[in-house]
C-alpha cells in the first residue's frame, strides 16, 4: 500500500495501524505527533486507526538538546 509520510511517497504493508507504523519506523520510544490527511490524530487512538491507501501523514518528533 502506498502513502505519503512527511512529503515522501512510501510503501507499507496493508492494514497497519498508526502504532504499528511507528513501531516499524522505530519511533515508539519518542513523543510523536501524527497528522493524517491534515487532521491531528489523538495519541490514544494510534492503535485503533488503520492506515489506508493514499493517506498523507506528517510525523513530528520532539528533539531535546542543550
């Protein structure tokens, strides 16, 4: 299945949830904000939201530093 992640066309397995995608991208140990098709997705629903062909995602992680 093809979708866009941060303006980059990406192919992922069919039927993944947002949680599964983040796990696949190794982003599970970070604070991540997800926008799907221009709508913010609540962290509480990441495990319930199944991605669909053509979705457009923006993934934003927090980066600390000093």
